[in-house]
């Protein structure tokens, strides 16, 4: 699948069957429309294309009413590729695009994408003040040489399937109905971060998930879930909420993975919500809380005997936590502990961890602009510092927020890599430089580790 963020660089040999929309969640309704596009493209020897936007138009036009995302851009692109799309255009939505007339937008789209057919829903509209409704798009199609096909919404239980309907179900904690509409379990993903270790002290250690604030998370409560770590999938129970039996702190997603005793602090974890077990509530007696957790685990185990929809762990998650990182205390600067199963994993983990130190969210983003990096050094320490400083340079000089790090070749003295990013909304420069302070890249029995210090 070809991913494009700049139409001016696009040159196609085939015509395109296209659909346009936000496609947040890529739910069953979206899937039905996309299937029509893909089948039509295959039957006519054309490209199956989809144009989508990020951020969601409401984030720009009505930020107070902006919806929480069901999928990150990266998750959306992965789902679309799995549905057979040949071409996805990921267009940044801003005030300039919002002010573009339907005529000017479709003139550009029809030329750059060699548009043959446009497939849309009955209530679809685009352009300034949503002037590009179905009748208007058909008139523009006569002018620019494309046909318009309207697809009726998929109905479930008497109502159309929509992203807003799924968000409403999640707000109610109805993850089972949300699963029915999505065609897979609703999920959240993020890095496992440190917590207060209360679960471990109670005998039920939990992985505390750092979830992006704009992500749609089910209502507070206790859920039977699957925890997806790389390509491995584990039954688990999760608590969404503020821990009322303790501190009523910030809202978190805490997951206890059954029969699991491994250090995954700093790993990327996906939590799939299968069923809601109960409301979150306060227990005055800790013994009562422990007893209830035992009952929750028993109920979750019974539910999770059947893997259900989407039971295969996603290939995009990569190997089982090949790298981990977390910040460590430093008297003046910032320091990051990094571990990697292989040396290349250490370098990728250090790169992603550096962005974590800069408080830049790259989880779930999808790269659209790529650069090649070739480095040589006398030892792995110099190579690591050069690698990270090169990433800082690209971010500062070229204005790219780097989100994907593909190391093609790596020894202890040379590196060949491709790094992908997206245009940064603000300057990427919170770190002055990567330093050699106490730096040592160490090979251990289970992998490689180091502590990197950043001058801030």
C-alpha cells in the first residue's frame, strides 16, 4: 500500500476509485464501503484509494466538541492496509484546508489522483461550509470527469453504525456492543509506566498504561481484557478509573495479566476490552478489595476462554517488547535507561525514549516523510550519540517529528537506517545535545543496555 501526504509529489499511472472521510475506528460501516471500493477497483483494473484527515476536522473547527479518537493514525493506516487499499492519502486538516471550496478541492483531487469514481455515504459533504454535498459533487464530477456512487449506511439493531455511536457506547462502558459495531475489540495502547506498586503489594501486580489524552477510553470500571505485547496475547483484567480505595488520583488504565511475571516497564502495550465486569467502587477494607479482585479474575478467566474477534496479535506490534526505556533521576540534566534485545533494538528504543524525554507524543503516528542516515564510528557509544544527535538535527533543521525508525544495518561501528516523520506543529528542540557522560553500551545475557544523558 502506498501512503501519501503530499499530493504534489504524486504521479499515478492508473486511475483511482476513491472514498473520502475521517474513517475513525474503521468500523463495520467503513469496512463495507471500503470493500465496495476495493472490489470495484479490482474489477476495473484501477487503484483502490482512500483519502482521510488528521487531526479530525472537529479538532480544528470546533475544538470544544472534538471527539476522542477510536484509532490513532498508525492504527487506522494498518487497518486500511489489511482491507486491501492500494493508496491512502493522509491529509493534514487545518484552517486553510477548511476554507478551501469544494470546487478547488475536487479539482486538485481529480487531477492528482486521476479520479475515475468517488464512493461516499449519503450524508457526506466536504469543502468550505460543507458545500460539497452529494448533488454538488455530482455536478463537479460532470466537470472534472468522475462519477459519484452513494453507499447506504450499514444498520445494526435499527440504527446506522457510526463512530459517534461507538464513542457513546464506550462512554457507557458497553464494550461488547462496541465490539459488535467495530468488528473487533475496542482497544487502547501506550507505554507501560511506573505506578505506586499497590497492585504488587496486594499480590496482583499491574501494568500501568500511559494513554494519550485524546484517546477514547471506556467508562470507569473493571473489565475482562486481552493484553497484547508484541505478537503475544494474554488474558487479563483491567481497571479503568481513579483508584477510589486509595487516592482518587488521575484516571489510569491498570492491567493485571494472568500468570505473568516479567518486567515490561517501558514496553508498548495494547489493551483490548472484551467485557465489563463491574463499576469501579471504593472498598473501606483492603481484605474486601482483595477478595473482589479474586472474583473479578475468576469472572474474566471464564469470559476469555473464547478468543473472539480479532484474536491475532497485530504484526505492527513487532517482536515481544524488543526494547524498553524509562527515565532515571539525574541531578542537573535528563537521563534515560534503555534496554534492547538486540543492538538495533537498543538504538530504536533510545530514539523513541529521547522523544519521551522531550514529552513529544509519537505513539500511533504514521510516517509520511522519510530520510536516510549513514553513520560510522569507532565504538558503539560514539555511534549511539551520533545517531541520536542526527535525529535531533533532522527534527530541528527540517521541522520533522520523527516517529518511525527502521535500522537496515547495524554493527558496533556503523549504521544504515531510514527514519520517517511527520511535519512538526512546533519546533522540535527541548534537548540541546546527547552527551557522553558515564555512557557505556553494555552487552548482557539477555540483551544490551545503557544510560543516556541529555543536556537540556
